C-alpha cells in the first residue's frame, strides 16, 4: 500500500483533472450552502480520525470527506452572499495562478532562486503602482497580509528613527527615548499588534481622536505630536488610514502628510482594503496626498479578487527596509550581487511566487475589467445605502465612500408604525438581566436589538453580515467586495433584514429575551 | 472586451481543465530545463510590458507567456536535480490541496469564519505531533515560514520573561535589563532577524561556540548564561537546532534542556528542516530531549513535500503566545468565546487554509509513505556521502545525520595522480590577484577551486548544488529532499562533479583564472 514516492505522472494527470472538476463544481454549487457555518465548536473535529492514516488513500476518499466533513463546517468566503468583514474572493485568475504557483513551488527569496519570479513581482507592482496613480518613485514587495506589511513598515520607520535598534536593540539603553506611534482611534488592530511585536508596546500608541465621520482629527494629531516631543518622546510613525475597517473612514492624508513632513516622522498609509479604488478617477480625490507617504499597504486579497494571501507594500526608499532586516548568511550568498533579493524586505525568508497571481489577474480581467468590478461593487453598496436612508426602519451609521455600508435598525418602528409594547418588553428583559448594576437604557436596548437582528439574518443562510461598534453603538456592516456578488444578493440581504426586523417588532415576542439569556 | 465580472462557470470549467493539463505537462517536462535559471538580471523584465493590459486577455495568451517568458527565467525547484539549499518540493497532494485552498478562499482567522479549517488545522497538527513522537502536551499552529515561527516563539518568550513588553514596550525603561538570546554560531539567520525585529537587536545574540561536529557546546552555553546573569542581563530564549542549515548539525538538546530548565529560560528548537525525520524510529535519538522544549518549529514545506508555505509551530502552553499578541477588536468579536481563534497566535490576522495541505498529504501518501520517502532520501544521501568518502578527489566536510551532504573537492588530485603544475598556476593567479594585501594560501586556493567547481557543475544544467562555509572553508552542499529526486539524479550529480573536477585538474588550464577574474 505505502508508496515511497508521489503519484505517477499518469495518476497525477487524472487527479489534477478530477480536482479541476471538483473545483468547478464547488463554484457552481456554493450558493447551496449557508454562508456562515452552522456547526458547533468541536463538531467537525469529532468527525476526524484521531491519528493520521498509516497507508495511502485514494483521491476519491479525500474528496468525499472534503464534501462530507469539511464543506458543511466551513464559512463560505466565496459565497456571493458573503458580505461580512472585507470579502476576500477568489477570481478564476487567482485560483488558476495559485494552482500554477503550487506546481512550480518556487521560493522567491533570492534573485537566483527565482529570477523570473523576482522580476515579475517587481513588474506587476509597477503596473499596480501606475494604475493606482502613484508616482514612479514608488516600488514595493508582496507580503502575506496587511498585518505583516504594516509591521515591516514600522520596523523600517524604527530604523529610520535613528536609534540603531538593529544593532543595539531597545533594552537596557538609557539613550533611547520612548518611541511613539500615532494612529486614529479607528485604526486597525494590526497596528497595535505591530507596535507590540516591535517592542514599542501598547503604551507607545497614541490613539488620535476622530471627527463625526470617524476620520482622524489632524489638529489633534499635531497637538499630540507637539506634546510628545516636548516630553522627550521620539515620534516614530504616523499611520493614517484610507478606508478604515470599522466604517471605511478616510483620514485627511494631505493634511497629515504636511504634519509628518514638518515633524520628520514616517507616514504609513493603511489602504489595505480601499486602495484598489484609487484605480478609479472618480475616487482619486479620497487618496489626495498618499503619494507623499513613506509606505503604503494595499491588499489585492481584499477588494481585488485575489485569493489569500497577497498584500502589496509600497515604499519610496528601499534603504530603511534593507537597513532594518537585510541579512545574508554565507549559505544564501550568490554571485548576483547587484540583483534584487526579495528576502531583504521582510521577516520571512521563504516567499511564495505571489507575483504570478497579480499577473494572471491583471491579464485575465484587464485594468478595464478591474475598474468595472470595483464600480459594480460601489454601485451595489450605494444602492443598499440608499435603501437604508429611505427606509424608516433603518439608518445609515457612517458615510459610504467605498463598498462598505454601516447601518442600524430602529428597534421601535415597523412599516406600520411603532410597537411600544414590544419595546417595553425589551426594556423589562434588559433590566431584569442587568440587576447586577449595569446601566440599562435605550442605547443598550437598541444595541441588543441590532445584535439580535444581525444574528437572525446570519442564521437564515443566504447572506452573512458582520458588525462593529461606532460611538458605543452596535452597527451592522454590509461589505460588497466579492467577484461573485451581484445585485440579487445585496437585494436578498435587504429583504431578509426587513423580514427579520418586522418579525422582531411585531411577533415572536420572546426571541430577544431567549437569545440574550443564552449569550449574556 | 472588458468584463465587469469573472469568467463564466463554463469558461471557468474549461480554463481549470486547461490549467490542469498545463500543470501535468510541466511536471512531465521539468527535467528538460536546466535546474538553475540561465538568464541575466533584467532579462525577464525586458520581456514584460511596462503597463498592465487595459483589456482582458484569453487564458491561452497567458499560458503562452508563462512558457515563453517565465519558465526559461525560473530556477526549477521541482526539478529532480534540485539538490541545493533545502529542497521544497510540491507533491501531488500539496498541489491539489493548494488548488482547493485557493478555490475555497477561506480566511482562517476566527473560528467562526472557518470552523472546519480551524478544527482541521488543529487535528492535523495533532496527527503530526503523534507521528513525531512528541507528547500530548504539545499543540500548535501553522504559520508561513520558520522565520515567522521562530519570531513568534521569541515574542512569547519575551512576554514570558516578565517585563510586560506588551503593555510597556522596551524603550525608555530603566527597569528592563538587556534581553539576551542564545544560539549557536551555526544557527539560522532567521533567529538574528527575529531578535532585530523584536527590538532586542543583534547585540542581544550570544553565538555559542560549536564543537568539531558543528553542534552547540553546552558547557559554553552554561558559562555564557552564568556570565550574563552575573552582569544583570535577562536570558530570554535559547534556540537549539536539530539539523542546521549549513551542515545539519544536531545540538545536544537534552543537555541544553537541562540548562534551560535550571535557569528558567525558554527553549526553542529549530527543527525546521530535519523535524520530519523524527517520524523514523531509527532517527529518534537525534531528537532526544526536544519534548522538553517550550516551542519547536518543523516545516513540512521543506522535507515533507508540501509546497510553500507551511511551517508548524508547536508549543506546550498557548498562554504566553496569546499573552504576547492576542487582540480582539470589536469588528472581530464573535459569540464563540470558547472556540479557538487561530489569529491569536501570530502577527498576521489573515490566515490561509494551510491545514488542508497537510490533510491531503497525510492521506494521499500515508504515514508509511512519508516514512518511506524520508528513508529514500536518507539512503540517497548516504550513498553520495559514501562516494565522497571513497573517492580520493573528494572529502566529507561534516557528519551526515540527515539528507544533506557537505563535501569538498581536493584541488590537487586527479584520478591519475597529482597535478602540481596546474595548482602552481592557481597559486600564481591568486597571488597576482591579491597584491592588495590579502593573505593567499592553500586554503584560499582550495576555496577558489571548490567555488569554481560548483559554478561549473551548476552551469551544466541537470543538477543544482549550493554551498556554505565551515571553519572558513568553502563547502558544497548536496541536499536530497525532493519528492522527485531518484537515485539517477544523485548519481548524475556525482558524475558531473567528477567530470568537471577532472577537467579543471587536467585540462582547460585558464578556466579558474578567467572565472576568478570576473568574480573576485
């Protein structure tokens, strides 16, 4: 039974063709699944053997179990009703490229281990940079995620700050002042992780307040910078965001770039999600000033139909990146001293051939196709936002500059009027549950209502929404960003929201209380 | 021309089938290519357009360019003659799994975004742990590379060291002594990168001397630890290696584990390459004591036929990992509080569904098949090592505990005797080139000879070797680790080495001088 090798060429050919069929079938039937998995913790694990099989098994057995055990336990990111978080969808180009990438198995660490992979990666980044409208001074690398890209930028900024952290480290030194990082109070948690990992700690973060559109208050940034400088701290990086995760807020980049230039502080722009929209002339103004950033992260694996993982880190000067991390031990030295070794930017030595994905994508969809895809998403999001504005049962919770709509339901109203009795019951329930001393008020009732409404919508199956909290208020998010999502899927989300809202407002009186009692 | 969407289902089905065919063809014809790319820097780039295409292009155009532009510029990691670095080969199981992974596009960050992916990842790690003979106290996660795994371990160790780096950071604090990391002078450069990234700096590294087998001298470690403690430093992590990159040296783990236990220092074991050999009872003794490590890294994408990337980080206690980096912002909160969110270990939030690769691999090859594969590699490496021992033109440069053979050629000897005249010419050349003051001696002549020999072998095409330096001596490395490599490929490496050696020793007198003049 056991083989000392791999499948034979004939077996492989047959297996590859079989899996190609499975893959095409999956894409055809993905809508049959609920988007959000319905299993309980441990349910999938219980179906898996406790030990690896001793002997080889045929492909059909694996594919059968893939259908029987794995698929029912998955949240289907490529379901067209996946409207949660930021959709990370798999275009045909992305899938086919990954198939080739795995086959080639190239490790693009050194130029010589991957000349074409290195040069293709450089080239598609230049294509992308041009499409984004960034000046020729930008180049970049492809890393795995925005977390890693922003962390890598922070390491370069730390090196550029001039304390020679590379050689001397940060510990046991009386000559190193506290290094400080500036983000808005809406910035992504990855910046906080980056500050922790880099040895700056959570206390190094200055969470600058935001305005009523959840954008960074540039004056507050300026004040904080001044105060930190006065106190002897060393401002190390400002991270501004174009398209925050919570609400797609756009920080005033041009203003922030002025401040950074004046203070000599590294400006990193997190456009991980919204970056691709810079390909659209009508959206370009939202990116005003980002060409003055020291580093920018844009993730094709978010809003550009590229399967995980593909995060593009752009920068204007490779030197601080190399200065922070480049190392060449003897066993990695090669005769191509002038050539670009991609391992020199970033922590990971091993690098997948991710450039191939972008190459397939740009070619199979074309720049025009990508712009059309983004516009379709923007249109669907705008339509949904309009419904939220017009329907008195709902309200928009934030501006909608990109493809993500933040909204809330009004618990009190139904299409046919107010349901005071129902809401009174909610208040009673809340107060009963909160006898321990928590303040129970209308805001909390509204939050509970919205949380329950979202849970009901997500349990229905055809769509999956996620949430955030804005100004203490539970807020639903509908993010249109998948290559598979069409008008009918966003329409379904709206209809299900209405149905569940009306159901909660007018009937099934005990639903909230029951749910709350199991989760509070 | 432009499409606002992706390929239609019919188009996708046809395209997937077409790429499956391309992939199978590539595997059939990979031996037709030279392993090491023959292009010059910039040659591939010159064939690529300067801008992305405006309109969509057909798949055939992309595949044509893949054949015409990319393949000739690649170093073929899946060529059976790839014997350099550590082979990272793509088994059928690994390729097919990646195809499915890209199709599903699951982001395994939270349990609820990927219940089956999370539970499958946990389960295959437990399978692997059992096969490796590690106790049940170990669990783990899959990360991208060993660099990332070791860095993640260092962050956990830093947190466990008790200076509250997470909250307070390392800067501007008089209460934090220098944090120190212990590695052997043969440890991988990724540990150095990790220390830099974590804010400890290169000066935090204590490079412990090694014995005549290139293994860490445990007494020297003990002395250094004691001296650092006396000086007020805070020993943070010891990283011991099983199978160093240079020469596959095995540090005395059991002894080091004793020292770490006594000093209360985190022990990390880098078994990124050699780890899979723990599946073989006859190799288990080399791993003696690794069950007492706090963390271990083993990379299935090295010696276990898994395409990049797949690095398993094993640990006995999840808490310091969570304590170092776990963060849950509101937009990532979910109701499954007890379930495992894989994002909590590691820097990257987004996570590919890598567990599927190991699942396919274990099932399609079986544990018996994997052990047979490893034994085939060990046998081929042992055969090659025997040739190096028996053939007076060559010598072994280090013990061969695993699949990598370190060896050198003796420049002076040919099968038919000594070629003093030739070597005298080499010395003359070296002295002429070194008038600037470098010491020219027999060692340098031998190094130049070996470097030139390897370059000649690699230029031939059928095989690709890499090198290291041991005790100042240039050393060739032949690493058997690919699923594709058979006896005839290792045999070819030997024959080509002999041919080029004899050619250099007996004829073509100016070859060394010419090459040296272009590279020195």
